[in-house]
C-alpha cells in the first residue's frame, strides 16, 4: 500500500513502542505506560495488539491472527488482512509455522516454541481494576506489592460459592512479584503461560499499557493451598476431531437447543482431522462446510 | 452454524459492499457533495473538527459523508487519519484577543468596549419547524453593518485589573500532549484542557449540567463568549521570524466563577476556560464549566461533591473514540469466555440444587 510506512506506524512510533516492550520484558508482569496511537480500527478491537505486532514485524515474518482460537472469526480476518495490506507479510493459519501470532482470548493448543512471539490483545490490563477503579490507587498497590484485596476477593468467592468463580482473565503472579491480568483467556489456558519458551507480549491500546512475559518466566495462577487452581473446560470431546483435551466452543445446532462442542482452536482441529481423527459429528458438518 | 462462522472473509466483503450502497441511499436522489456538507451542515463539520482535533473543514465534511452523518464515526475517521500526519511545526500561541469576532457576548456586563455582538445565533429564534425551508427558496440577504474598528478586549481583563479575579500565571513551559505521551495522573490544567477540547460534547454537556444542579457547583457566569477567526503564525527558524500561515475559526468561552478563598488566598472570582475549533458554542461553555470544576483540588475546595470534579473519572471517560470502541467491542465474539462462564455457572447451579434437595 502506498502512502504508509511498513506495518502502518511511522518509525518513530514503532521505536517508542519497542522501548516500552524492552522495558516490559525487563520487568515481567509490570504494566508499562506507552503513548498508544489512534489506529484505523476501534479501541477495544485489538489496537494494543496491532500496535505491538506492528512494532515487532519484519518483512520476513509469518503472521497468524486468531480470535477465540479461530483464524476465520471476523475480527481475526480483518486484522490479518490489515497486516497483509500495510506490511505485505506472509500469513499462515498453522501455529507451528508462524513467527508472530496475534491472539484474542486464547493461547493455541499446539505448544509454542522458542523464537515465536505471541501477542495478546488486552481490554483491561489492570487485574485490580474491578476491586479498585482508580489507576492512581492500583499503581500504588502494585508498587507496594499490596495484593491483599485480591486475595480477599478470591477468599470471598470460596466462602460464598465454594470455589473461585473467575472463569477467564484469571489473575496470575509473575516471578513472585507482579500480579498480572493474562487478558481474557479462559483459565484453561493459564498453565500455558508458565515457563513458555515463546515470548509473550500484551498490548492494551485504549488503556495505553504494554506488559510482557519473557520466555521461561514463572507464572502462577493465584490460589490457596487448600483450594488449588483448576483449569476447566466443557466435559466433552470435540464433535469434529474427537479431542477430549482441547478447549471447546459450544455451538447451538437446532431449535430444540441441541448443541455440539467443537475445538475453539481451528488449526488444531483441522490438523487432527487431516491426520484422520474423527469426532461423533464429523462427517455431516464437514460436508456442509465444504 | 459452524458454516456461518467459516464465511468470515466473504461476509465482511459483502457487508461492506452493502454499507456502500446504503450510504448512497436512493440513487434517484442527487448525491451530496462534501462542499454541500461543509457549507450547509457546518455545525456538524465543526463538531467533527473539534473532537477529531484537526482543523480541516473539507476533510471533516468528507468524513461526515463517509460516516453517513454519524458524528462519532466521522470523528474516528479523522482521528485515524490524523495519527498518520507528520508534525511539521508548532504554531505560536494564538492571540484570541486579536480575534475578528462574528459573535461576542458577555453575560456579566451590560456593555463593554467592543460591544455585544449577537452574530449568527440560534438564540432568540423560536424553535418552529420552518416548512418553507423544504422548498429550498433563496435566502434574502442579511443586513450588513460596517465592521468593528476598535479593539475587542477580553472581558475578564477588566476583572483582572481590579484584582477581582484570580490571576493565571503566564508560563512559557511547553504544554503536555496526551496524543504523544500516555495520560499521567494527576494531570495539570493544560493537559486537562487538551483532553476536554477533544472530549465528547454530550459527556461535557452532561457533566457541566450536573455542576449546575449541585454536583460540584461552581456558580458560573458566562463572562465572555467569542467566535471568530484568529491568525495562525509559525516561527520559521531559517528566517528567524514568525510567518502567518492562515487562520482558524475558534469559539472561546471564559466563565467567571465564585471562589470562597482559602488560607492563602482571599475570596475572589476564578475562571473556567473553554476553547474549540469552529463555531461550537455549547461545547465551549460546557468545557469551561467542567474545567472550573476540575480546578477544585488546586483551589483547595472540597472535592467530594460531584463527578465533574473528579479528574481521573472525567479524563478517563471523556473521549468518545475510546468509549465507543470499547463499548461496541462487546459485539465481537466472546464465546470462549462465555463458554467458560456458562460451564462454571452450570457447575455452581448443580451444586446449589443438590444442596437444596439434600436439605429437603
């Protein structure tokens, strides 16, 4: 595309973002303020992730974009075509082939490798936001590692419901220091953050914050000794590929409320089916998709 | 169901093609040109310029056309374009005292040097739908008066001279810029004014109105409201002098507000300040009231009396591009999170129902 620099942002802006990224990598889990730009897509639709991706992209990169684990959800399609247009980079749907993966709400099922970068889109970077709405207060709490309020909140959950009810954006503590919001990934994905060989970068455009998990960082989901953290998923197997260990989407298939459960990670599901794995509803639905 | 999700790329292209058709409307009706929008929907253009923070009436008119008349969508288009523009220079501070005023009124003095000039205002019109307008008849020319020759000094200057109004110390410090640095709190007044100058008009209006109804009251009078054109000059380092590069239309409002005084300061008037690109009367008055309410902390006033006094609340929520983006993002797929929530809810419900049965 003419009239714009590589990957849309001008070089000064990319440099500013890279400096924030370096600081974020140096202080894992710490939210670094950065001067977020207005992007040609709305705030709340991945502008933070897009800016981080734009600052990391090189012409040799191969980019994968997923939303809800899927490559073909509308916003993933839109962001992928944005980068094809403004950076001309190669894109892929195969997790293992991607050098940079921008994601919203999921971590791919295929384990990530060294050298890969996972960029998260973050709506509310502050894990304490719903306990204390004021930024001026939460920054103080982070500075003092004063996380008592969070522990009380989790304890109250247990007292009231017998379990911690947080199902996604489940708070983690990084290297025993900063409590961090892992973005609204289901808590099923939290264990994938721990000592991941890939570099994980988090961008919150509207809230003007960047944070990071360098490779092999210790990431612990908050819990109690007698109420240990439990990643959960629907108790079914994927109706298309038969996997009973992947995270599942629930799809309503008829007027009577009949439903099927399918892998949320479309690349994972497709490669399993390509390898000959079949779920209970594989045949008819695949015909319909063709 | 699954098939529908698969068609993402084609569905988006088809939706955008339909949108283009809807934007055009009935092809039997002549198409609007940006020139017509700029000339005849000028207040809409002005709002887009003010909230888009870009003085370009032609571009704002085009944005309004592309946005099908949706002001916030048009502001968004302008903002996204604005970020790609290089910054060539910063102008010298504008001298609004040198404004060639189309309108200038004061509610605090019956008359003052320069006089009261009503200008092209809706004030005192009776809000009766003018059915004749639909016929598109030519407009009879308005009577013309000779241009004002004398100066039109700021009204608050008279209060200044008497020491009745709190002086605003002049400063040569470079003002902060929230489009180039992340918002840091507490913010100084210059930064707050920048945020308010591009804030959503509806939000400013509601906040200002809330102060009038007692939520952080500041007892404001419109000391002066002026609308007109002001020259813009840029210092050219190679030449060693400032060169006028054009002029912009501005609306400026200074309110005069009560201040009971503090330990270090006697009772005096204080001022709220509003400034906007283009003729933007309502937003400028609202901005001045909110600006004054936000000065409560610095003036040592009780700050717990209303949301308009709460700097973090106001600055974090006044931008309609941030707000509408985040509000509307809940249209995006959330089924991963929702599945996670429903799974948890099903488990808790089962446990609760089992507990009830056991008790019965």
